[in-house]
């Protein structure tokens, strides 16, 4: 059999590895930021009916523009995001990754540049490479926050065609204040994408970049139903932006890219928004319990507005990761020296994690 490096790959793809968290058997899997709570029985019952009804017309193509779904998403964002949005300001795709891919296909590509402030979501540079867009690492402070003046200066100097800001940031968890978003927008001439995959988990009083959309036609805010909605298996992402941006994205979207079943399932989930989002407070409580327990183990964390915690510091983070896995707890080594990331799970999962961490912290924390 041939090896991949023997194929005529594009140069920018050579030597790269596919994205993905390790899928390792463990009793407590806290490495992929999923919502640990099962879907409500009422939703499951309605979902069965909705999929059955949609299946009747599977011999026909789905609604190419997903207008009914976009109407429901606009209503959800209007109710929760602090700003009124029309359906023509919303676009949906197969997970927020396809949303980001379409953005880069439209505004990036050969001879164009995208900038993101790393460490951040590792799929941003991967999607950039896949679309032939040159990736540039932006700068963060030592505490992982963005210095608005330095970041804006870098944007003005490089003039990237696409700028990514992840808020709350993954893997660090902290939301980016809106003044920083405004500064980056004013400094840019391309599109600014605020990736808000974890927005529903933000601490009280943290506003969404949705409130900045009016009067900013190059601003894009992306969201997902994988996290707070607990629908990771559905693969439904969406964005809000100026209608002209939505029109532009349709130049690159594949025909009938959202199946009838996906649209029906997403609309059914949105009809159960209150029940699904009722788990958010429970997840935030477990996140905060993790944060509160760390100092007693000689560890610390980065302030989190997400459903996960970046915690450390360790003398050897991979060794600490292995020690936790030996105790049947799988967390994420995100490649930041001294740090690991854990998803806030159920109370039982948090108990297991804290117990295991208590057993390994003394042997692996920095300075011991």
C-alpha cells in the first residue's frame, strides 16, 4: 500500500496530522467538552415524530436555504443574545467547523491570510490550510488574554483577510471583552469572526458579540448546538452576520448541504430550548466546583466562561495526563506546557476527577 507522503498532496498539507481528541477507553471521558446530560424524554419523543415525518420526503432534496431552521435560530438568538436578528442574518451548516470552512472559502483562499490569537481553537489553522489560506499566529499575554492595543497593531500591520477571535477561548476558557472585539474590528479591513461555541456557559454578565453586529458588516459571530444544547451528534453550527455575508457564503456552500433530517432534528431541539439549556447551570456549577478545589491541591486554573477548565501547573503535563488515565479519567493534553484541560461533567464525573487529581497532584505539580 502507498503512504500518504507518496501522494501528490498540496505542499501546505504535507506533514500535517488530522484533528481529533484521543478516543481512548476510559470510564470518565472528560476530554471533548460535550454536555454530559442526556436529552429530555419529551424531546426524544418529538424527535422521533419529526424524523419520521421528514423521512416521508427523503426522495426529494431538502430545503436548500434551510429557511425554517434559520427562522428558528434567529428567534433563539433574538431571545437570548440581546439583539434582534432576522432570518436573513443567520446561516447554518454541518457543525460550526463547516461554517468556518465556508467563511474561509469565501473570504480566504490562495494569496490571502487569516490571523488568530493562539493558543486557541486548533481547527482554525487546519481549516485555513484546507482552504489554501495562509495562517498567521497572533499574540497573547502570558496569562492567555489578548492585549487589545498590541493585537490591533498586529492586525493593522498584517492586514489579514480573516481574523479569528474565540470567545470563550478554547482551550483556555476565558471570554474576550467586547472592547477588544471592537478594537480588532476597527483595525481590520477583512472579516472578523468571533467564535462563540461556548457562549451559553459564560459567567453572569458576560455579553455576546452579537450585540456588536449592528453597523459592522464585516463582523461574523459563529455558534453551535453541540455544546450547551447537548446535540454534538447532530452536527449543527450557525452564524449571525450582515445579510450580505450570508449571501456571500451561499456562493461556496454545497448544494443541499443540510439534510432534511438534520434540519428537522435541529428545529425540534430549538422547540425544546428551555429544557435543553436547563442543564447549563448544572454544568457551570461543576466547572466552578473544579476551580474551587484546585488551590487545595496546589494547582490553579485559568478563569473559565466555558464548560471546561484549563488547570495546572504541572512539571510534566503529559505525565500527569497519563497518571489520570491510569485512574480511568481521560482529560485533554492540549499541548500547552504545564497545563491540562478537563470538561465539566456530571457530579459523579467531577467526584471521580477530583479524587484522581488529588492522588496525582502532589507528584506532578510544578515546584514539587
